[in-house]
């Protein structure tokens, strides 16, 4: 798992429709292949959440682990988008909004994501070409 952590790992809810769309978005725009993915329902995702003080059985957090550092919630989202490079770096302007406000909005979406966006019966399955970017 150390190799993956140093490469940039995004831990996401694999059965959440919104989260799966987020992963597909990143697969499309992360042309450098900077990020890899671990569903929080898998062994690697659960381990990363626990390692960084998050409860894998109460998955309201989004986690990015990169270069032995971790970001969660809106800080993770901003870090991921800025990491795509180019015009995506402009998303850093969101950091002027206090983190407590950003995270409050994030948590409202996270708590209601299944009701608003739906839920899959199984985790997102990558295509064979994408499979190397997934840890589980």
C-alpha cells in the first residue's frame, strides 16, 4: 500500500452514484494518471480511512492521501482538482471561504448523497483499461 499512497490515492464511496461519477470525471481529466482510487468498501480504502482517523463504517468523509500527507472533505476536493493542473488550479480560490463553511456544505451533500443521487448495489467497476488505477 505504501507505493499507492505515494502515488496519490482517492478513497471514495464505491456504491454512491455521485461518488462514482466523480471518479469517472477524474479518470477523464487526470490525463497524467496522477491519482489512483480505493473504494471505502474495499480493504485498502478501509485501511486508509482508519490510518487517517476516519471511520470506514460512517463514510461521510472524502480522503486524498498523497506523498504521505492526507486531506479530507473540501480540502481534499480542492487539492485533487488543483492537482489536475491547467485551469483547474483556479479552484484554489475556494480556500478563501472558511473551511468550516465549506465542510458544512460538503457534509450536507454527503449525508444526503444516496437519497439525492442514488446508490448502486455494488462498487463501481472500472473498465479493463482503468483497472490498474484501482487498488481493490
